[in-house]
């Protein structure tokens, strides 16, 4: 690529273009945005205007902590029951239906 022409090697190019901050920002920003959009759609009838109004009135951290994450962060009791049943069935399958052991290349 023309923008990498001045770099001396592929390793130098990878170091320059693989800074971890972009990944860290995406790791924290994407789930927050998904939860914010779900909050807007379910609680505010899809109105981003109402969301911004709440943020300006009460502050971003308060809105995220108390309204977006508060009721939904750890899920509902029925969601935990569904996950528990799934985990129990998968553990049962691992013990009852074991497959043959396959070793990779050595």
C-alpha cells in the first residue's frame, strides 16, 4: 500500500498499525452502544431525542449506570435459569456422549 511505502519492514508496519487502543475502545464501546440502543428502543420508544434530553438533564454516567445498565446488566432471573439449564445439559452431554480423543500434529 502506498501509505506503508516509507516503512522499512512488515514487522515495523504491524507495530505501527496494530496499536491495542483501537481494540480496547471497541471492546468497551460496542457493548455500551448496543445496550444504549436497546434502552432507547424499549424504554424511550426509539427516541434518541429523549435519550439526549435525559443525558443533558441527569448526566451521562447517571443515565448509563442507573437506567441502561442498572436493570439489565446482570440479566433477568429467567435468563439465568435458561443459561443454567443449558450449562447442565452441555455438561451432561460431555459425560454421556464422549467422543474419541484426537491429538493434533506433533
